[in-house]
């Protein structure tokens, strides 16, 4: 083989991986920018780099400095937590009903769960706004924290159902038969076998819900009234001058999320390895 | 292993039928499996053997008929209420539990205080003590299979059901596990009902084999009896291979009947014929026949067929297989052990005759 | 020879007892499980859409901007389309382009994760999802910085004299780039999921049969991942077509605005804009559902449901 041929072969073998790494770099580039600009000693808005006085640790020392920033972060976390909890419970129940039971209207149920995912967020947001303002407004409902939570639960449910359903469908029905064969009644078959086996699906559904809720801007913007979540805070402040503390918090959330996932994976693989 | 309960009664199926929306899987089946027996349900896929097993386990309920152990009617009871355990096809081990916890699952559900100790004792029986802490996915196919057996055995069931338990193993491991299962069965003395499509597996392991086809039992008995004297065409061909020739009973001659088929008059013992008159299929096993270059003559009258044309000869070491085309009698197989020093030297195209010992021929319903 | 093949052997074909159907019939349990979730979806998904539909038919109270009365005025749809048809065209065009580019970028990544990554699979998976947690608004702002006139991309392109107009932000290129970036993970994950389920041995067999890498890809790998590609294109196209944040943050004042911008401004910036905004939303939803329906019919699979 000539050097040229060898080079060509080497590239052909690794072509997909090389492209994949470039795409991953592309995915991370804005995160890197966010990180770098958290050290920017900017004047009015943290958009262009100011070489004077940069890098500075000022923003990292005082992440809650800008008024409303940490409050909005707290709101995001609370909304995400409640929406995840409720959507995971409701969605898991729906998934069990849709996979395990045959009943009238099952097809319609499947479609009702699917369509919210096929509807653009702006339409969801707009329709919720009209309902909250024109429909529920007369009963004293005000746009704010709870309207955000209600909306987030709604769009998270569909994703939970899809995730849990996939897990349930791939579950070998013989495992539940084996449990019954080994003297487990319906209750203990569910809690000892079915639930532990579906649990990873429920956990990933919950993680997905939280990340969708935490990062949602479009629907939130429509139904939040004066309440601010973290993405909304960033969007609004972009128009007036974005503080670098937003970068500090955005990047920290990224690091925390990665750490949590890594720790989770390590614990998971520990458990799987021989005792 | 004294703590295992001896089986308390025979497993009895009475007129059991299982119909699904568009077909009948099991059709009015009755059978008795004697306690302590190693019983095999043998048949091609779709013959209803697995459905039968699932009805014994309680995973399916019969459309009509009864399932009993001894005098206890189990019909309608749930799987977890029956003193019956199953070794599932592809094992169905709980992937989230360790081997020990898999085995202890049954005793725990029944509230046994020493569930872990029972599990360990049973794991010792299947020689897996050293792997008790592992998860099933970390075991080889043969090890998983033994865990599945232990998980069922630990409960001392009245009847142990095995659903194609060796189907996922390679040939060598399969032979080992056949011996192993047989050893365990002898040691614990439980009733084993083993479902398989592998006739060799059924014959090596079971005391009694029931051959199933289209939801019915074709024939039931000891393997050597089934093989020596099949009663139906299906059994004659499903257990090993047979040369079969359709004809009808022409005459009787003392202990024998004379079957007229393909211009031959063939002799058959009355005791080995499924019918004494009318239409019958004459059969003889290929390894019970011999091949000749010349007409064996009057001495073999009634116990030979020919002339035919040799189509194929294949030498397999211990034996030679011949395939002969006999006019109007179809293709006959002859399987001769290579014992003779001066072997018959035949080539495809030669004219040959086939003969057999009259005691080996059998007659089945056409 | 067929007769001899039988001797001593077992009949071919293993017993393939179908896995028993776990489905239970009806009963209270099913409805108890369904009820809370379905009620939630009825109240917060179906009811809002009904409300939106009625709003889209309302008329403005003459002389009282911001007040409406109940009506069946289909004219709102006409007015919405007359005023916003260029936005519609841009929405579909930009979303289509973004979906195409996302596919081109996502496929090699998903492929490498499924077949080449080995033990690094988990790490790559985390890498795909992790950027989500830096708010997507922040990342879009970062793109504005990356693509700004002083940023590295424009500097290099201008140095090479290959950038007509001299800048990227405030053009449709930036909007499409932003859309592509933001919805890329939604393309990667379903494709990865369907490739992961595929048996690499089949692809190897394809490689043996065709020898040519590209033919193998076109005839074996791609068809096997079609369910994932289908789900991925939908999950990318739908949110992209309804997006307005990228056009707002990366685009220009007028010539790159999408339908979403129209809806948003009619709701929040135009007094009395509710009916037009609602009509726009409904039209957008109808167009997208129609496209999805045709697309699923064409490349169809029920797996999505």
C-alpha cells in the first residue's frame, strides 16, 4: 500500500468519527462562548469583548448581582420541579394505560398524546394565552407562576408518555409471567418486577421533562405575565443590556447537569458490575 | 436433597381445549403424566405444546376441560396459586436482580424466612454458588439456563415445566445440559414436563414422550416404543425417518397380514399393524433395511422390494446412506452400518433390491 | 436427498411461540390511569385550541381597540394571510433548510455514536444533551457574537473576500444557522435510537454484498434508520417553523421575520391584534399538520404514535 492509499484508508475508517467530533465541537462552541464571556469586563451589555480589565472574576464572585436574575432562576427550578413531578406521574399512568390496556378510544388517546408534540410551541403558547386571559380570566386566574406550571405540565406529558411507552413496549412480557409463576400476585408483580424494569424509562422521562421545562422560552413568554423565568430574564435583558452573571449561571447549570449525569452513570454502572 | 417434596399426584389433563379467535391451539386433549416422571411433549412449532404447558402453569385458561394434580382441580386458578413452576424459553431471568435474588424470588413471595439460604442451597445443586452475586446479563447462556432451573426448583413444585429450555444453547452445551437436567430430575424426583421440538432431545431425556400435532396427541409412550412401533404416519416421520408405502390389506397368513402395495405383496405382523383390514401404510425404518445387488429371491418374499435404481450413495464413516428409486413405491432410504469387510460396491444407476427383517416392519393408519 | 436429510436430525425451524400479548381488556383500571392525564390534555391543550379558534373569528369592537366581540369573521384569516404570506414562505423555507442541514450534520454524529463510539457512547450522548442546560437563549446570543461582524467567522470570510455584503448577522443565513443549531439534538437522538437498534452485522453483510461504502449506506443503513430520520425531521421542522427567537436575535428587522414573529408581535405589540394573531396561529398549525400528514403518509410509519 502506498502512503496515499494508506492515508485514504485511514480517513475512510474514521470519517464518521471525525465528522461527529466536528459536529460536537459545533454544539459546544456557543457554550464555550458563554463561558468566555462570563469573564468579560463589559460596559453596558455583555455582547462584545472588552480587552480592558478582562478577564475578570467579578461576575463569578457576585452571580446574583443583577436584580431579578437569581429570582428568575429560582422560578425556573421550581416550575421545572413541579411540572416534572406532575407530568411524570400523569404521563407514566397514561403510558401504562395505552400499552397495557385495550379499551374504546385507545387510538384517539394515542393521537391526543401525539398532537401536542406536532404543534409548534408558539401555537401552544398563543392558545393557552387566549384561554387564560379570555376563558379563565373571568374566574380570577392571573398569568404568573401557576399558569407557567400548568402549561409546562401539558407539553411535558406527551414526552413522558413517548419515553415510558417505548420502555414498556420493549419489556419482555415473559418476565411478568415468570414473576406470577413464582408466586407473585398482581401487586407484587408490579412493584417487584414491572416497576423496577420500567424505572429507567421513567427517570429519563423525568430528566427530559425537567430540561424541556427549564429551557422553555416561547410558551413561557406567552403565559407568564410579569413572572420571569431564567430564559425569559435573559431574553428580556438582551434588549436592555445583558449582564455577564447570566453567563455565569447558564454555564454553571451546564456544569451541574453534566456532573449529575456523570455521577448518575457511574453509580448506575457500579450497580451493574459484579458485587 | 431430602427437603424436596415428592410429587403428590399425577398431572391430569381432562378434555382440555383452548381456542383463540381464529384457531384452536389445543383440541380436546386428555393425558396423565405419572408423578415423578420425566415427560416430554414433542411436536413441530404451532402444534399446541406450548399452549398446553401454559395452561398447566396457569398462564392461559382452557376454553373447556380441566387441569388437575392428584385430586386437586387447578382449573381457573392463577399462576401464583399453583404448585407448578416454569423454566421459560429464553429463561426470563429478572435482569435487575442478582442471581441469588432471582432464585430467592419465589421463596420470598411465599414468605419463607430462609429464602436466601434456600436459594444458596439450590444454586449449589446447579453448581452456580460462585456466581450468586452476579447479574443475569453477566452469565453465559448455559449458566443463565441453570439459574432458570434453580429459580423454579427452589420452590419444590409438584410439577416443573420446561418450555424449550435448551433451545437457545449451542449443540455441545445442549448435550451437557440434557445430561445435567436428567441428573437433577433423578436427584429431586419431581415431575418434569418438558416441551420441545427436538425429537432427539425428547428421546434422550424423557421416560414418556407424547407426540403432538395440530392440537392433538398423536401417540404417547416410552421413546423406544414410539420409535419402534409408530402408530401414525406423522409419528413415523417426526420421530426419525421412515420408508412408507400406501397399500391395503389383501389377505391374512396366520400371525401376519399381507399388504398389497406397488406390485408387491408385503408381510406384516398383525401385532405391528394399526389396522387388520382395509387401507394401511406399510413402513420400515431405513436402518432396519439392507441393500442387495441381486434379487434376494424367494427366501425374502414379502420382506423385500425391488428392483429399483440407486440414485445416491453417501458414505458417512460409520454408515453408508443409499437412496433408491423404486418404481411406483417412491424413494426409499437405506442406512447400512459399515460392518462387512467386503462391502457391496454400488454406484448410482445400478439396479438394487432392498430387504428387511419382517419383525421390524410396521403398519400405520394411511 | 431430502429424504436422507431427515435421518437423525430434528425438523428444521425452531418453535417460535409468539410472546404472549400482555394487553388486558378494558375495565376501571384503564380509565383510572387515563383520566388525570387526558383531562389535563383536554383542559390545557384542546380547550385552548378551541378558545384560539373562537378568537380567530372574533371582530374588533369599533372604536375600542383591544376589545372584541364574538363573531364568525373568517376575514381575519384573509387579512392575516395577505399581510403575512411572505412570513409563511420564510418560515417553511428556513425550517426546511434548517432541517436539511441538521440532517446532514446529525447523521454522521448519530452513526458514529451507534457504531464507532464503543465505550464512549455514553459520553457522546451527554455531549449532545448537555448544551441544553445553558439556556437556548444564551446560546443563540452566543451565535450572534460568533457570527458578528467582528467575530471570527465573518473576519475569515471577509479576509478571503467570499462574503457578499460583508456580514452574516441580520441576514437569513444567520437565522437558518441558528435554527439548524438549536434543533440539531432533536435530529440526532431519534436517528441514533433507530441506528442503535439496527444490527451492525446486517450492515457488514451489506458491505460484503456491495463493497462500495456509499451503496451500502444508501441501500442498507439509511433504510434501516428511516423511522429515526422521519421522527428527527419532524422534531426539527415543526419547532423550527414555529420559532421566532432566532429570527428575533439573529435576523434583521423586516426581511428575515418568520410567522412566529408575526404572531408574537400581534399578541404583544399590536393593540387589538388577538384575532389576527389567532388566525395566524391556526393557519400555521393547519399548514404544519397538513405537511406532517403528507410526509408521514409518504414515508409512513405508525411507530410515531
